[in-house]
C-alpha cells in the first residue's frame, strides 16, 4: 500500500474533534465529568452492562464489541464513552456524523486507530450514506476496501485495520439504517436522571468547584435541571456566580430560585423555548393534535431541535402527548402555564 493512498488526513478541518488518553482527561482539574465508573452516578443498568462487557473483554484479552448509545442530549453519551476508553486503558478518537463528509475522512481516522482503541462517532445518524458504506466492512471485518480507477480498470484493495471499538451516539436511533444498527453488539438507551441522582451529581460538582451548597439548594437546582446532568452543571455555575456576587458565595435555595428565575428557568426546569413550544400548541392549534412541522414553522425553529432537545423531556414529564394525529398539550401543561383548557 503506497503512502499516498493512506494520506487521507484526519487532521483536516476538524474532522477529529479530539484524541484523548486517560491522562488527558484526569489532568483536567475542573472537569465535572466523571472519568471512571466508580464516580459515575445513575444509568445503573447501562453501567452494569458495560462493566460486565469490559470485564469479560479483559478476561478474554479481546476488544469490546461495538456499542451504540441512544438518548437525548446531555445525559452522558460522550462521558460514558470516555469512561469506557479509560477503563479499557485505550485511546479514544472523537468525531461526529456530519463532519465525516467523504469516505476518505473516515478512512483517515480508521487507519490511525490502534488495537482496541475507541472511535466515538457522535450524531452517528447524520453520517452520509457514502461514508456509512465504509463503516460496514470496518466494523465487521476490520478492513476498508479501496477502489482505484473507474470502469473496466477498477481494482480494489482490502486494507486491514486494527481491531477498534466503535462507540456510536445518537439522539434518534430510528434514523439509523438497520444494517448499521445491526452491527452494534451492545445497544443502550440513556434515560433522564431522577432528582435524587441529580442531587448527588450537583453536590459532587459543587465540591469539585470548591463551592458550598445547602441541601435544599442542591435539591432545588436538581428539580430545575430537566433530568439532565449537563444542564445541572451549567446552571450550577450560573447559581455559583449569582451567590458570589449577591450574597456570601454559599448557594442556598433562595439564591438558586433567584438565579434561575433570572435565567428564565421555571419551577419544572422549563426554558422559554419549552414554554413557547407548549404555548404554540395551545394558542395556535387549540391544544392539538398538531404535526411537528407546523409547530416548528410557527415557532420558526428547526424541527430537529424540537424533536431532539425540547420534546423528550416534555413527553417524559407528561406535558405533551404524542398521538397518531400529532402532538397534544396535556391538562398538566395548561395547569403549569396557568391557562384554562
Ligand atoms: N457529571 C455529569 N454526569 C455525571 C454523572 N452521571 N455522574 C457523576 N457526575 C456527572
């Protein structure tokens, strides 16, 4: 194989977002993300499945099977993947479906992976079809097929890859083709965290940020974090600033309430986009049922944002209902917004 054929560069225009070893992660002192399963809170069944798979792979001295992680944004798909890499003591290369435009983009990455290394592809449902075709033999046979020339001169060469582990993350598993989905040995859906789990996470994060927080402050913050650690950690930083400037730096229930009211986060953790989504269904479409495209057009928002970011939590807490004829606002949604149904 000549070097020129292998000169597909993954360094090009940010296709590889990051390449990390466990050292890189653990040396980041203020990272709130856990780097090992022992520090990871919640998703107990998923964590147990992964721990068993990792332990078995270590006993057999084999790489893990490919892993597909599904769930709304902010629940820890990337974090879990980093932890897997750390627990396996392997490197992880991070990329995402939309940045892989051509087959060569993926080949450049694949040919640089070491034995057992992790390739994390975020938003894997957005990988172009031409790139996906290269993934099949890569995942199944650890090989990529190069085609040289065209027509009657076409020749192919099979290039062997190291046995890597693909961790795919998606908010929309339904958009994955079945041949791709079927090539993952482990498939787990991450669910929203309970308030109790978020409270533990908030207390852990506050400690890492060297910030004092009252029990009731941590509870209030957790209640308003949409079941999502990423949101809890982001809001914790806002509340921490607020408490430092407006009081003695200690986070109390009162400072959480005041800071989050200022952020437009309500008692259920809803943002202005969440509330506008519900108000659109109620005010413009008499409470529904209404199609998602109509809601998106009225709100002038991307349909994907509504489906991936807004709806999962509203469905989870029962403010919106999905019926065969469209979305409906629930009685609870009217009550929460102080409207008459
Ligand atoms: N920070 C973000 N997600 C976390 C989790 N699941 N456990 C502990 N800390 C976290």
